[in-house]
């Protein structure tokens, strides 16, 4: 079975107008809901809305929680390319074939300041996001990690996350949503976890207690050991931040 192909997009807004990310996320969620009625092979380039397709599936639309380390303001979206490289990914590339005039028109022009996209390939142990949809899985918060690894070490790092870290975080109320190798490069990985406020706070305090900085919490030395283990794969910045699913999006609580 071919690997899952996904796209992670970070969208930034300027100036500091807090209504812009809300307006963008609402627009995005609304028009992708309309695409749910299409078949996977039904795609078209529409003036003002870019590509319309069910196979380019918006499985996550999030508002970035600035206090956890995001540049403010930012929205994060997670897309599932049904059918992998030959499915939704091909459809996204098709819109650039001939560089059609519709490509340069959008009903949300000037709303976004800039955006950055990461094409991602799932590795072994990554849940099928369509199965999560069928399960109607939701979470009030998502933990989002982007890490720079040694060239060629992406799959080794993600294997270590799956085998060592996932059981630890599961004990602290986190569910694995995705382990992704950033494609078209060999130095970056992304991980996604569903969680909630109490689980997030418990994990932070368990780490603090393990390093002697919280005498009132129960220590979990495994959290410290994981950070030491992870360093053998890392070769640059590592950061985790929190995301809040936008109301009405697939992973948002009803």
C-alpha cells in the first residue's frame, strides 16, 4: 500500500488584526465542506477559490496558540491527499500546468500576509486520517512538533518517537495523530498529537518534577530520558507548540 501524502500549511496575517485568521479559517472550512460531495477524481480550478477537490481533504484547521511559541497571528492547516502521490498530490500540481489565469485569483486576496507549506510523507505507525474521520475523533487541543534532524535521520527519529515516546505521551493523555517525514528534503520531521488542557499541564509538571523543579507533582523520568535520546537524531531547532482546532473543522469537538 502506498504511503500517505499530506500537506502542512502555516498561514500568517499582518497587521496584528485578530479577525483575519478567524475570517480565513471560516472561509476555508466552509468551502471545503462543499467539496465533501465530490468524488476523489472530480477536480476543477475555479476562479476565486483555486482548486476544488474532495481528494485534497482539509482534515485539520487550527488557530495557533501564540503563548506556546507561535508567531502571532498564525493559522495551521493539515491536508490529506487521498490516493497519495497519484491522487490529491497530482491534483494540486495540475493547477500549475499551463499556469492558468485562475491560479492568480482568490476571493481572500490581501487577507493573508504570507504562507509556508510542507509536503509530508507518513511513516509506519501513523494513523490513517480517514479512519480517524470515520471514528469521529476530536480533541480540544493538538500538540504540534517541527524538528530539524541530521540529514537522512528523519525516519530513524520518527521510529524512535513511535517506539519510545508515543507510549510515554499516551500515559499522559496524548493520542498520536501523525508521524511525518518532510518530503523533498531530508532534514525535517513533523509530529501531531491530540490532547487536552489537563493532559498538557500534567505532562509539563511531570517533566518539571523529574528535573527537580516541582515538588508537588509526580515525576516521570521517562520524559527527561526521551529528550536525551532524541538528541542523537537532532541537528538544529526543535519546537513543540499547541493548536486549537477551529469550530466546524474535522478534528474540532462538536
